[in-house]
């Protein structure tokens, strides 16, 4: 049975079965019960959240508390705060999950594959022994760390700052 694997949930999400809220990231910000509580940390106007449908163990997003949809909407101060938070997050992910590398980036606009317009920076740990994206699409891929467990492990790291 594959129903318990998180990647199958991701496929549901891609197909449109999203939480019934106007913006899922604003819902996380507001503690809306329709959005699962995935928040790891909150600092300087930004939130670090575990991705509910992780591509890999430790996949997180960093997003501004205010609903903006482009990088150009961030002030210089916000851009610096985001960079510092991303740097700390990369350090904690390295300590906690020991990945072999990271993909860090934005999906901007409908043509990019973005499913949520609220600006968010993906940080995806990469592992030398991971399987490919086709395995994800085929539903055969196992994500071995529960998102809630990843959240709790990272919360401890941020709490130690
Ligand atoms: Zn939003």
C-alpha cells in the first residue's frame, strides 16, 4: 500500500485538492486550523515552514508574513532579513539532516509551476542516494521523514538560537 506515503499526498495537492483557504501561506501565518501547523520559526517578518508535501526530507519554505507575490515587493531590509534566515535554515538543515547539497529557489508566476502565488523560497535538501523525479510522479518514492517530525527537529534548532 502506498497511500501512507507523502508523495501520493503531493500528487493530490498538485491535482487541486488544496486546503479550502484563500492563501495557504497566509493561513499558516494566521494559525488557521484548515492549514496544518507546519511552522518552524518566525523572525523579522518571515516564517520558516516545513513543506507539507516534501520533495525530500527537510524540505522547507521561507515566506514573508505579508502577502506579496514578487521579489520586487520586498524592501531592502526584508531582503536582508530573508537572506539571513535562509542562511540559518541551511545551517540547521545541514546539522539535522546531513544532505549532500541543496536546491534553493523560487517558482514565480503561472508558467513556473508555482501552485501558491504568495512569495516563498524553497530550500530542498538533496541526497546522493535519492531517487529521481519520475519516481515521485509514479508514486513510488518514499519520503522517510514525516513533515511533523522534521518540523519538531528544526524547531529545536531555531529555539537554540
Ligand atoms: Zn498569502
